[in-house]
């Protein structure tokens, strides 16, 4: 049975996409922590048996990763990828020269995710994809939350856990402080 790991970079107040302007691209507040944690992020993707993403994350990643080189690009490009979306206009997915590594999950999301979890034995990493993560958490599919929290409070913007239907208890698995940036990685198991 596969394990779904929701992975995100966010502010202390839970914002993963800031308000309009410079903050919108995360560079001004997230880049120091992301750069300092790159080896841990790389290890997470290298250990993944699959990557699951929503449409918006897919569109951003598909325009970038297939054209990069190096260890991180290899992890992103060569790992099997799945795109879940409610957008009926998206009928096919592409990943540059790695088209055989990506699939579109069409139809009933709960049924498709249950099938994916039984088909894949290891980690299924869900980068960003807040809407998808919220749906997966509400349906009881998320097994772990891996958050890189940056030392900033934005006060507005899109919250990562904006539409959660019910309480979810968590068990702390590990913490990692990145001293130069002040960012902190928190890993939680979702108690079922």
C-alpha cells in the first residue's frame, strides 16, 4: 500500500502563495529556506515511487523540469507522475521527452487514488497542489504531511490548508532546523 506524502513550503501563518505583487512568486520569502533544504528535498523525491500533482502544479512543473539537468531534474523527470484534476478541458498530459512517465487521472478521484495507493508500494509525494491535498486529506488518503515552514508571516494569500472538512490528528515524526534561513521542516503522520 502506497503512502501519500503532502509536501509544501509555506509561511508560519500557512500561506503558500502570497498576495499580489513580489510576494506572489515566493522568491522573497521562501528561496533562502528552499536553497538550504535542497538536499533533503532531493532525497524525498529520489526516494519517491511516484509523484502526484494537481493541474496548476503540473502546468508549472511541466514547463520547467523536462528542460533541466542534474540530480533533481532526474528525480522529477524519471519518476512516474500522475496528474489529478477536475478540469475537464485537460484531456492529456505531457512531460517533454519523458512522456512515458506521466499519466492523467480521469474520473472519480477517490476511486483513482485508492487504486493508485494499492498499485504503488512506496512513497507517493504530492508537491504543493493545495486543492488536491485538501481533497485527499478530507477523503482520508494523506498519510504524512511534510512542511517546510519559513520564518515570515504574510497575513494574506492562499492558505495551504484552507478547506479542511474535519479535524485531523497528527503525530510528529521529525523536525529539522535550517539555521541560516531559520526555516523548519516538520514531518507529521496523519493519525487514521
